[in-house]
């Protein structure tokens, strides 16, 4: 976080959006949770931190900015319900509270930013200077317009951001890790190990006798959480979207043919493509000379001239492209003006004088009406269904307002109603099988478990590939979480007991084998003493084992145990096939070189982590002292969530 604050001073846009600077504080402050704060009734304020307040409008602007950024990052729309399920509202509120805490600290310290400082910050920005190094007012104004903010808003933002950064720097600036810490992290990241290992099956431990009923029941009663049934809910779900309402069979052939004729070139056709290559020359004279060499009938080729100019094929070959896919309009014009494959005359492109070569031409093509008739009918039907979705939404909402159940509404309107007998919070049925094809599954399950039998639930909005749709749901029954009786869970209990007993016995047997290895027996001798069916994989040597994840073919659990075992000693770790028995044979660590780039990068990361930890602790303590308060109703209003939706 401190690095973000520092970097914010180096780029003008970073200074204007303090919301972004506190992304890391989501982790430290959002976890306090709204429930941990006091409640107050002022409807126009979302939160109060000391003398500072967060208004509904401030919260709304920050929330929408974060939501938009997240949608762009994920490249998909996110509904209000989905955003709430992700905890976005609390994350944003946590960020704003963190900012307010820093602002309160700045007030206590009487920190202020004079106009001269802001002017200096702006005029030092390279992108606001002309070629002579002078401040360019026009460039500054243009940047503000592009960012959608006024100069007054920019200046006001600087007065808040700069003191926050000053506080952060004073608390956690210029912190470096100790040499001992650097050495420890170096050893952790660069140490490599070599080990011999073999995977042993449960057969290595021999058979395990089943327990009697009394023993099994006693074992069962000691572990009730293993056999607890989760809460299940029964649902009725009505899902409408353009594709489900579309009736392509009702579209006439005449209408489909008319649509096809109007759209066939753009929608059902493939444009002409050409295999294009280009060479860029610094001057017209150079290009003219190369063109003459290519067209005078001699031995010169496009490839030879490219090689002469040290231009790789990957740099001059554009591949098979359509006209609108060629970045430079002049190159596109030259390439697609050629009647047949060949070389164009030099043209002035964006980056110099260009000679274009067309290697091959693929003519345009259009699918016949017969090939795409069904697709055309579906497209028309979906267009008609989009309007029908909104009309149907209004009609269903009117029926819901009259307290009519979904089952009755679906039957009247001849819509498919999905009945889900039982679903838990993980989206599974009573047998543990996932319930598939649920629309907006995460949001629907979250909403259903926040509702109750007989509740009037607002529909969930969904964005599909064909347009906007809606999901209505009724909770028709609730089966609370409960512990199963021994009789109910007998079969599962016996299965788990066998698995646990076999694993325990295998662990004990492998422990004895490890002790033999520690006593000096060779790995080959130990493995040879086991029955053939007990060895899942033969004795193998793995070298270059690193701590990071799966390495040298060993699962992370085995790697972790390898690094917890001294050189020359044996150990074991559980895997899905049984248990891996290993012996560490070599440990190597390269010497620490502070000047080495990778070490310097780790040192910088450690400094950042230490600084973030200090700053987080300091702000967390001040936040606890200020006792932030929050108004849930105002928060819902700011984020588009009404009470009924919670």
C-alpha cells in the first residue's frame, strides 16, 4: 500500500483517484465487517468516522467506479446481487473508512497543502510539458476533460491525497529488512533438495478388521460434524430470457429471407482476405530503389531484401488478413488494390515509406440462405422475444404483487417452472451431487438462503448472450441443518472408519519403514521387503526440489515434508494413492548476493510488506479508537440494494 501511495505522487491521475490507492486496505479493514460497527439513524450518511462522514452520494460514486472497473477487468456484466455476494459494498465502504481515518489523522496533525505545492506537483508532470520543458496548459486541460473531472475537483483531491501520503511515509517510509531476514527469505526461495521416494498403497499395512457396532457408534459420536446434514431449501424457479421465449418456428420463410438479404454480406459472409507482407523504409529513395530491384526481373526477392535489412519474417509478415484488420490505411489500400498477388509500389505509411507484397488472395464468400435459414429465424425470434421479456416481466410482477405463487403464474402463462426439491448453500442436492444449469447460480443460491418461505422476493436480473432476462424464485420449504442419527449415517460412518483406520495403520507402518532407513538400511532393501502390490510407484530419485508448489513430480504435501526433514533422514506424506516414503539425500543453497537482481527484487518486496504491515496496524488502531458507525439503510440506497433484497 505504501508503494501505491508513493507511486500516486508520480502520476497525476493516480493523485485524483484516492479510492484506488487503498485497494490493499480491503484486506485489513473490510474484514471488520459492517456488523462490527455501531448503527445510527441519519439516512443521508452511510458512515461516520470521528468528525468525518461518508455521504450516500460519496459511497455511490466510489461503489459505481469500483463496479465499473471490476466489470472491465472481468469483461462481463455484474448484477447488484452478484456484487453484494462478492462483498463489494463492504470492500468499498472499508476503503472509504480507511481514507477518512487518514484524513482525521491529518486534521489532528494540522497537515495542509498550500497552493504552491499543488502547482509544483502539476507542473513537474512530464506529460504536461512541451518540447521545451515548459508547462503546457492545453495538455493539462485536455487530460482533465478525458478523465471527466474539473480543475477544482482535481485540486481538492490533491489537498486530501498529499497529506495521506505524507502520513504513510512518516510511519513506514524507508524501511529495509534486516540481513538475517534477507538471508532467511533467500534460503527459503533458493534452497533445492534431492530425495529418493516411493509411493506405498494401503496394502503395505495389511487388512483392517471392521469394528463392532458399539465401537463404530462410539467413534461416530466423537465426530458428529463429519455427518452433519447442511440446511436444505426447496425452490421454485422461473427463468425467462429472450432465447427461452424465442419461437423460431413461428417466423415465416418470407421474413427470414428478407432479413437474410439485408444482412447476408455483413453477417453471413466472409470478407476477402489476403496474405500481406510489408517492408518499411526510412526514405522514399530507399523504398524506390528496393521496388526497382524487386520488379526489374532480377534475382531479388522480398525475402532477400528483408534479410538484407535484418527484418525477421515475424516482423514483416502480417498473415492472412481482411482489409479492415490492417492497421495502416495506406498499406491496406495498396495491398487490396492489387488485382493479383504481387508487389505494390511504395506508399507513404504511418511509420515510413512502405512496400507491400500480397502472397495470396482468398475471395469473399457468402453462406446460402439454406445454410443459415434456421439461424436467421432464431435471430428474428430472439429480437421479438427481447420486447416480450420486458412485457412479461411487468405482467409477472403484477401477479406477484397480488400474492400469487410462481407455480400458478407459470401455469397460466405456459412458462416452464423448475422445481428443486432440495439444494444446499454449495449448490448440491441431498446426495451431494451438484445441481446443474441453474441461472445465475451463485446469486440465486445466496438470495434463496437470505429469503424464507412465503417471502415476496424481487426478481434477479441476468445478462445473457441474447439480452436481459429475469429470475423469479420462491422458497417452498426449509430443512434446517441437523446432526444425523447413527442409524442414518451407519453406512457412511463405516466407510469413513475404514478409511481412517487404514490410513492410520499405513502411517504407522510407513513410520517403521522410515525408522529402518534412518537406521542405515538402504532404500532398495526396505522396498524389497514389501509385497509387490504394496508399492504403487517404484523407487525414484527427484532432484532440484523447490518449495514452490508441485515440483519434480511430487505433490505439494510431499514437498512440504521433504523440506521439514533433515538431510539423511526419512519421512512420509499422505497422497491420494496411499503414502509417499522418502529420504532426503542432498540439500544445496546458493550463497546470498545482495547485488543480484532477484535478491534486490525480494528485498524491495520485503520492505513493502513490512511498511504495509506497520501502516495497516497504525490505521487499524486509530480506526478502532474512532469507532466508525454505519447506517445499513443508507448503504443499501447507495449501492442499489433495498431492504427486501437483503
